[in-house]
């Protein structure tokens, strides 16, 4: 188990909010158009990163939003970014995971197709809200090496005025703890504001953001699922005595964050999760879309695999159960899942009304346990 995961588990299984995001120009900046800049909205109070922690080499979504609170029109608004990451691309010809909207409507050809962020919006009138959504790929390695990407010790968080001016307002007291991937979004009315150090009229607004990263690809995996080829989110599935447990989640939709994690029954993170009667093995932690079933989905589907070295004597596919802990309407609940699934040939989904299991014996007496549930949470095998 990596010490990084131990330090960051709170960021995985709970949603920590990072405080305030409103930008208001001071009187010394009277010539600068008045705007409000944030993440998921122009006055949001959270980071625009999804998920809140992401695996190196994997995808993370950011949003940044600008509202024209002035009484005049901004004729052209440009958006660039400074980051180690590249925009996620896929398909032939390549498609890039970036978009920009004005008042909720897509801006046609608003962003250039490429690995770097380059967007333009014209005629941003008073009250207009412009929002950019971009999916980045976190580097897998440090530049020019084969070493895992280390990121930064922390990321600035918040807004500022002037090209890459630091966040100085007391409204933004909290940086994003690292190791992290940092992103600095630069809104401007001049384009290429770095060409003169940002001196062009001072009409530059920054949104600083970031996301915690993990290089543990054995016990942890987390990404923003952008397209169909990414829906199976799994930590290492190569079972062995050294890696006796694995977890995977099947994303029921695209455009959602998914995180899976294995926890050994040691330390504070598993307190109360490893005392279940006849429980065995590690604990699987899953978070799919923050626990909300996407529209049209009927089940969450998870996969736990156990190496024979983890399975107690006498346990087989017929007597395996699952101890499940989850939150429903703010209340922590527990259940034992023992029903076997009846799978419909038409839908390939259970016809059961309650959570159920499909258990298979694998080579070497390993077990594969597929779980269908209406909730996320933690899952631990038992008998």
C-alpha cells in the first residue's frame, strides 16, 4: 500500500470542497472590464477538476467560467492555458476533448483542434457567461525520462488579474495539495498575453486550478470517463500473492468520474470495515459519478477479483457473500449481498430487484465476483 494513498484517501472517498472563487477588480483597475471568473460557474466554490484525484497517464476534466459583469461588450475573448498536460484526443481523424459555450450554447469552432488550449469567443455582452470544458491527459512520466510523473508540490487555487499574476486575495487561502497537476487558465481580450508580459491594457484574468495525482497503479485507478473506450476503470488485475485483490468499475455512462481503490485491513482508513463476521480479504472502495446513477442506467456494476492466497479455506463460489457499506440520503447503511443474479438475455442485466452477485471460479482457484448494486461505497468479501 503506498503512503501517498494513505495520505490522500480522504480525497477519494469523500468530496472535500475548496473555498470561494469570486473575482472583483479594485478601483486601481478601473479601466479593466469587470468580470467574474471561477471554475464550474463564475462564482463556484469548488475546484473544476473531476475527479478530485487522478492516476498519472489518465484523464481529468477541468472547467473554467467567465461572466461579463461590465456594462460594455467584450468584442473578443481569448482563452489559453499553462500546464504540463495535453488535451485528450482520440479517433481517426483525431478529435480533441475540448468545448466552449456562451450562455449554455456551444460556440461553433470556438476552440482550435490541438494538444494546447486555444479558444476564441466574440461579442461577449453584459451578463453573458462563457464556460470552457477541457479534458487533459496527465503525463505518465517526467519529461525526457521513464520516471513516473511527479507533478508539483502544490497548485495555486483561485483568480487573479494580469498575466499569470499570483492569487493574492484572502478569498482564496487554500492551495491544492500535491503531488498535483497544475493548470493556469488565462482569459484575455488581447490574445497571446505573454507576448508583452501581460501589459496589453491589463485585460487579462487568470483562473488557477489543479488536481491531486497518484502514481499507484496497483491498488488505485481514477479517471474522467470521456468516451466509450474508457468505461472499464480498473486497478491492477494481475493477481498474485503480492497483489491478492483487485477492483474494477464499469462506467454506466460517459462524462463522469470513476475511482477504484483496494485497501488492506490495516490503519485508520478501514476502521469498522474489517470487523464484519466471516469477512476476508481487502476492502474495495468505489466511486462512480459521486454515487449518482446516470440517466438511463439501472445498475452500478463492479468487479472484485481475489487471488487464491487471499481466500480462506472452505470458501468457494457458492458461499461467497459481500459486506457492503454505503451512504443513502446522508445516512450510512450496511447490507450483506448474497443473492445470485438472474441475467436477462435481452438486456444482459439482472432481473433482480435488489443487489446481487455473479461469482466465477478462475484458474488457480482465484475468484471473480461481479456485483450489481444501486449504490457505491465499500465492498468486502465474506462467507
